[in-house]
C-alpha cells in the first residue's frame, strides 16, 4: 500500500503504478480515497475510488472486491488522475499543517485546500493530460484532500514542525511511532520535476512546501505564496 511518486534517473516522474507495471508486466489499477486508516479499521462509513484502465473489462470485478456497506467504491477509467490525487494531496496537507502551526484558522486552511486543488489539477493537466475533471470530485479528489488536511499525519507533523522548531525527522519520530509522512518526499519530487520543466512558479503551494521542508524558506512565507497565487491574477 503506498502513495507517492517515483523519480526517474533522468529527472522525470514515474507513477508507482507504472513502476509496478514495468517490473511485474501486469495491468495495475489504483485505489485511493478519504480513508484515514484508523477510521477504516473501525468500519466507519467512507467512500473510495478505484482508477483503472479498462472499466468495461475490469470495473465490476474490482468493485466487487472492495465494495461493502461501509466502504463504498466508485470505479473510474482515469487511473493516472486517481493516483496523482492520492500523491499530491499529501503535499497540500503539509501546507495546511504549516498554516495550522502558524496559528491561522479555517478560512486560511480552506484557501490552502482550494489553491492546492487547483495546483493538483494543473499538475495532472501538464504532465498527464487527458484527465477527466469529474475525477477530482470523486473520493480520491476533494474528499481525500479535505480529510488529509484536517486529520492526516502530514498535517500533524507539519504543524508540529512549525510550532516546535524541531526538524521534520524529529517530529516524525516523536509523533508517528515509526510511520512516515509522504508529503515532504513527494513535494521534493514534484519540485524537481517542475524545476526541470521551468514551471515551479506555476505551483507556488507545491514549491513552498518543498522549500520549507528543505529549510530554504520560512514557514511564514507560505502566506505570501497564497496571497500572490496565480489563481488570483
Ligand atoms: N495510514 C493512513 O491513514 C493511510 C490512508 C490512505 C493511504 N495511505 C497511504 O498508504 C501508504 C502507507 O501508509 P501507512 O500508514 O501504512 O504508512 P507506514 O509508515 O505505516 O508504512 C509505510 C511502510 O513503507 C516502508 N517504506 C518506506 N519507504 C520505503 C522504500 N523506499 N522502500 C520500501 N519500503 C519503504 C516503511 O518502512 C513502512 O513499513 C502511504 O503512502 C500513505 O500515504 C495511508
Ligand atoms: O495520514 P496521511 O496524512 O498520510 O493521510 C492519510 C490518507 O491519505 C487519507 O486518505
């Protein structure tokens, strides 16, 4: 089980599903959604999205495998978008954690979520064109973004990073009991890809998250990135 991106040797991005497909020579589908693990384990009601390449052929079986009374599945034929939503929302959740740590309230977090969603959509458009806008309204999109920005580990460690002044590694160790947050490494991969394409300025939230995690930008400067976001021009 994983969400994230893989860096290719020459600096390009590769989806984890593509990596698995290349190694195992099998068709790979992805399951993503607003699914904080403790709540799923508690059998609380939630939704999830399966992204596959051949819905007519595989959709019914994939749904049957996971769909229950309390784990409701939608299958969409837009696997790249589903997978990228799962990876990129962790970066946005880091930004939400930074603003929480700085003491901003829910209005600021809503702005982070909205601007972050616009960057997620743009990123998919730029690097994996042909996505379906509707996919961002599935559980893997806006719903996972909301739950992760409020209840996830990425948010939690990034809030503590700002409040404590400790390193990310230190707060991860203290708060996550051996688990790790995927947002910071994903932000780095996204940053390197955008930098290579000369597009880092088009993704101010993604870029700021990496620079803050890398100690190259002060967390407080994130709000300037929100204030001057291209979505406001
Ligand atoms: N926990 C949740 O609520 C939740 C919900 C939905 C999705 N996810 C996603 O599921 C994935 C796993 O989450 P988790 O909660 O099980 O995390 P976790 O930290 O408990 O487990 C991650 C595991 O991956 C291993 N790992 C890390 N980097 C590796 C590498 N390069 N090669 C091989 N193994 C490596 C770690 O040793 C660890 O055992 C993450 O991508 C997370 O974003 C988690
Ligand atoms: O705890 P996080 O921040 O890794 O987020 C968990 C999930 O991705 C929510 O679906």
